[in-house]
């Protein structure tokens, strides 16, 4: 074979090999500049004041393919928070709220628990791309501190050997707790990608629980709240690993504790989402005298939300994108309402929440005058007492009159017990006959008080979930959301309850025995329990007790004057 034939064979062979290479091997992914500029999203961001702005993504340098990506982190700082992202998994590893401090360390509060093997915010699960949270992502964007009305973006990108590209795009705007998050899947190779759910994961707790020694409604508890079709579903701590599916479309799902919230809000324009609530991590056990070191409670499991998007099958050159935004910040009712996303429903005001909303608005209004949250609570206590003055007045009057009549009937009631010692039914029939003859209705004074219970419960929930009280000082109290450090208000509450019973005449009129024991037992038990109650709640309770004693004295004077007039008429 001559040299020319060898050359022809070599050229033909080279062309065959090159063609086979181009046919079977995926094409290199296109530069991300086209994604970040030509097809970049322009999400709406709602500021803390409720104003909507458009977050535009600027043109930056394209990603460059590399086989070895070193570990790195990127920090975004705004006036409200400092967020740190890791390129391993492109997840959030730290989120400090600058305007709220940890009540133990007095440092800005941390809302991400980054301990090893704990789930991290913005983790993704997508079966065609396994081990996503272990991959090192390429990063487009740099650490930045925002000011004024500045906005910025971060893009994290990874490519597998099949040419499947995942981009995690984050958008930030100063003055807003909303973070825009888009996940885009592109198939740039000749292969295909099967249909699979794209799951956005969140952590199981907002930072680490603060060890404050205070018991309040919703304190030291992480719950998952989901809003769908105008209904709220709430999942809490459990002793089993029960999971729950909430079908789409959902409006949002959130992880919340007493004062803070991370709400995941899917954008319906990019596809509806469902929610999966899982309990796959143990809760933390707060320290006790027996175990002073906090640790994992192996018998309890925290709930955490997974936002599930449908992911279609992809062929070469096809892609899909799922969009959402996350509100990550304080559980401030008015701030949440301004987002126009129905996020205010995440606040756990309880069954009488519609009343709590008005109580909170009134509390804030009093603060604008008093400029101190403790004084605002006192003014709120006075306002509620005046609002309920008439029904309470009638209730106290009925109870006082009934006590006087019961005092007269007491010897006859004791005689009935001696007359029918073994026939309880007969005793009750004769007692009711005596009550009827004397004009005594044991429930006459209780019914008006029952009507007031919704207001009292609404106030309890309001004071327990008002983030404004967190860190607010009053007199010697350095934080109205924490217990009284020297236990003055618990003792005041107990003593004013006893004084109120004395003023009402209950102690003087009740017979000795079990009834008198109960009169002492209830204030004593509540006093003991209140040692761990928020001091703001105790301020309200003490003021209300004092006002109730004043009202009871007024009632007593009215009844006595009325009796004197009746005696004068008879004489």
C-alpha cells in the first residue's frame, strides 16, 4: 500500500471517528450568559412597606466549565439580614436577622441550624440529578452589601455528564424579607431526562431554640403551616415519624415558631405545587436540672415542609423553570399582611384570632402614645376593662346578691344533708326547690363571665405572639416576652387574686372544707405556674385584677345602699 492510499485511509478513518464522537458524545453546554441575560427572570419583589418593585438581573460574565470546583461561600447583606450561601449544594448555611437578637447570646439571631446532617434551606431533590446537595456548584455573583433600593442576584450552576444543567437563581432586594428563588433544568446534551418531581426542601427548625425558661403559647415549638384553598393546615411536633401530603395547588407553606417564619410561596405562573410534610429529624430537648446540656430528643420529631413541583420529561434542547419566593423574617402580623400573599394567616392566634387582630391593633395604637410597650399593655388592660364594664358589673352584682342569699340558705342546706344523707337525688331536688323559693340562680353570675372568655383568650394569644414585646423593657423587666427574673409579678398576680376573692366576699361566705380549700388552691396553683409565664401577660393580669377589685367594691357599695333603701321602705 503506497503512501497516498495510507493517507486516504487515515483521513477517512479520522472522519469516521470524529463523526462517531460528535454523534455519541453530548455537546458542551452553552454559556450561561444567555440564561442569565436573555432569559433571565424579572420577578416582583415586595418591600417591607408593601411596595412592589421589579428586580432586574444584570449582565455578568459567563460560567466556565471546570472539573474541580473549590468550596466557597457568598454573603448577601441587607439592612435587615445577613445571608450566607455555600456552593456545596447551593444552600443557605446562615441567616442572621440584624434587628433581632438571641436572648441568650445577645448576638443577631440565627435562623439556620447548620449542624452536620441537618437539612438546610433551598436544598433540592431531583432524581435525574442525584446527590445534588453534595455537589460543588459554579457561582455567578459576588458577596455584596446592599443599601438604599439596591438589588442583586446569585446564580449557582451544575452540569452532569449527560448534559443536564441545573441553575439555582436567587434574587435579593434591600428593604424586603422576600427572597426570589428560581430553579431551572435544561437538557443540553443529546440524551433525555425522565419526568420527575422537583422538590424544594427546608429545614426542620428556625435556628436553635433559645433556652429562656419561659413558657408561653407556641414557645419552643416549630410547626408547619400550609395555606391552600382558603384553609389552613397546621402540623406540629409528634412522637412518631408520620408524614402528610397536601395536594396542590397550595398558596404557601411555612415553617414557623413563636416569633419567626420561613414561608415558601410558589409562583403559579410556572406551575402549581403541592406540599409534603415530613418528620425525619429529631427535635431538640431543652436542658433541665437533671440534664443541663441540650441534646436531641429521640422520642420527638420536628415537622418540616417540602414544596413539590412537577418536572416534565426533557429531550435535548428542552428546559423547564419553577419559580417561588420565600419570606424569611419576623412573624409580624402587619408586615405579613402587607405582602398581599395571605401570609398573616401563619400567626397562631387560636380560635378567637379575629378578636386578637383587633387587640393587637389597639395595643400598637396605645404604644404610639405611650412609647413603651409595658405602658401600652396597662392602657390596653384599662381599655378592655372599660369595654367589658357593663357585663362584668352585672355579673359581679348577681354573684354578690347570690352569695348573700346563699349565706341565709346555708343552715337549711346543711339540714337537707342531714335529713337525706344517703339520697343524693332527693338532696338535689330539695336544694333546687329552696333556690327557687329564695330566688337564687347559681348560674346568673357565671353567664356574663362566660361571654367575656373569648376576649380574655384573644388577649392571651395576642400578648403571646406579639413580636413587638420581644426585647421590650419595662421597669425591671428587660424583656416582656420572658419571665419576670425576680418573680415580683407572679406574686402580685397571686396576691391580687386572693384580695379580689376577699373583696367579693367569697372567703367570708363560703363554708369551711373543700370549697375554702379551692379558694386558696386556685390562686396558689396559678401563681406557681406563672413563674414561667411571659411578664407582659402578667402585667396585664395584675392590672386587670386591681381594676376588678375596684369594680367589686363599687358593686358592693351599690348593693348595700340598695338594701338599706329597701329596709327603710319596709320600716
